[in-house]
């Protein structure tokens, strides 16, 4: 269920912008230079329009779903009043469309701006005093499995040297197992794929966090061994799902060190597909942005794409790739890094940035997956931004292959 803390944070940002505009409402100063105040007003309208859209798509539906007549009626009334405020915004923007229009009648602009700011201030005060307290009493945040799962995996691991020494034997003994985290299509409302993630349950140490052993494997030169182990398990699991009548693609993370092997890595991927009798279209390789900047790694990936293997750009937004490389690279999926999702929907700038990333990806014909989605509120905000898929604890933790198959079979 929705929490209003995010919407209250929006209000704090709106109040800051209202104060900034009020400080600049001097007709003589505006006549000399209307650019500063025009820029702040554009920012205010953009952010408050996004805030209203989130109320429309998240808050009001949750309040109506609470099943309390008084709550539903309050939601209906505030949503209806919102239409009047949107109309007032529209009239204001229609009358003052440009800096030139503002400079031509600065006194009229100041008077009308004061009227709009007064209406906006009244609106957010009433939401804080009447709407949000009622919403807080009638809804409760949805529990997620993230906290207990993190507690279980949060135990201090053994020393680095011990982990590195134990890894090869653990892989050979089958202690390293692929678990699968669902990718959930927001439009079709169903699981449409999985990402394979390495899990290690040591005989003596218990669970060892991948946040510890994966970086150590990279530094110790063990990524080829670990990567091939997970790749083969992922291909085998996807083939079993297909045989059960629920074929969906499986994604496997690929490190730059694996790609540096060139033709050797290509052969390894094709051999894993052949051994599992898995069509290439049911395998997706996830590579980081840095691959876009490395000509040799890019060539390896492009040859695999030519074999009809899917490619996703992972952790987008954390690297340094340029849009020119993104345009030239025929990946079919772009994955937005968790760091952008974490602040949603409270951080309006994050919401705006994610919406821009989605538009860019669409212009290149790419689907978009948001990673690390942990709350229903984040998922709803991403749906409003027209994100294609989400992945994270809000859908499911990573599960064994058999449990992933059960999730697929349970779908209508």
C-alpha cells in the first residue's frame, strides 16, 4: 500500500520552488531579465505536474481500494478538485508562453503568478492536513521480503584468502548454484524472464554473499570458471522450463574479463547452448556500459548477437558510455541501475531522469528493465513512467530453478 511520506517530500520541494519564485516577483527586475523566473516556473510546473500524475496513478487508487466510504469520497473530491488546478495551470501557461510575453507585461505576470502560487500553496496545505493523514490511517505499506533476506545473507563472511582458496573446489562440488530472479512485465502483468544469479551455500560457513565472492573471483582470475558454471546451469534451467511448456529467456551476467577471451568465450556460450539444446533466442547476456567503449569486447558481443543471442546493457547510468555508442550497439534491453530506483517516487529528479532514460531507450528500439525495485510504490511510479519490466524483491527474491518453473506454471 502507498505511504504518503514520498508525497510530503514532493511538497517540500514544491514549497522551495514557490519561495524561490516569490523572491523574484519584482516587476521591474522581470522587465530587465525574465529568464531566471521563467526557468524556476518551468521547473515548478514540471515537478508539480509529475506529483499530480503520481497522486492520480498511485495515491487515489490505493485510497479507493481501502474499502472505506469516507476515504473513497475524500479521494474522489481531491481528484476532482485537481482538475480545476490543472486548468488554472493551463490558462497560466497559455497566457505566458515565452520570456518575451512575460517581459511585455511584467506587472500582469506578477499578479497572475501570485494568484497561481496562492492556489498551489492552498492545495498542498490541504493535502498535508486533510488528505494524507486520512490516507496514512487507511493504508499500510506492503511488507517485502528484502529485510529478512538481507539479514540472512548479512553474516560476516570468512577471510578473503579463504574464500578465494575455496571457490574452485566449491564450483567443482556443486556448491555454487544458479538462482533465478524474475523479470516482471508491467503491461502484461506476468513474469517474462529470469536473471541467473550465483548463490553459494558453503558446507561449514553457510551462505556466502555474492557481494563478497563475485568481486574476489574477478580479482583472483576465477571469473571464467564461475561464469561458465552459472551459464551452463542457466541454459539447463531454461531448457527445462521450455520442456514444461513455459519458455522464457534467461539472462546471465558476463564480465569484461570473460569477454577478453574473445573467440574462446564465444565458443563457450555456443557449446553451453548446444549441450542444453536451448535456442539462442532464450539466452540473454548482460554486459555493463564499459563494453560499449571497448572495441574488441564490443565485437565479441556483436558476433553473439548475430547468432540470435539477446544482449542487455546492465547497470545503465553508472558508467560513462555515450549515446553515440548506445545508438550503434544492437542491444535489445537496457537495465536501469538500482541507484536511480532507490529514491523513487520521493525524489522527483530521479523520476524525471528515469523517464528520460526510458524515452531514449525507446528511440533506439530497446526494452527497459528497472532493477532493485523493492516496493509497490516504486513499481507503480515506474509503470506511470512506462517502464517495460521491473526486477527486485517487490516481485520475488531469486529462487531455485524448480521454484522459478513453479512461478511460471502458476501464471494464467
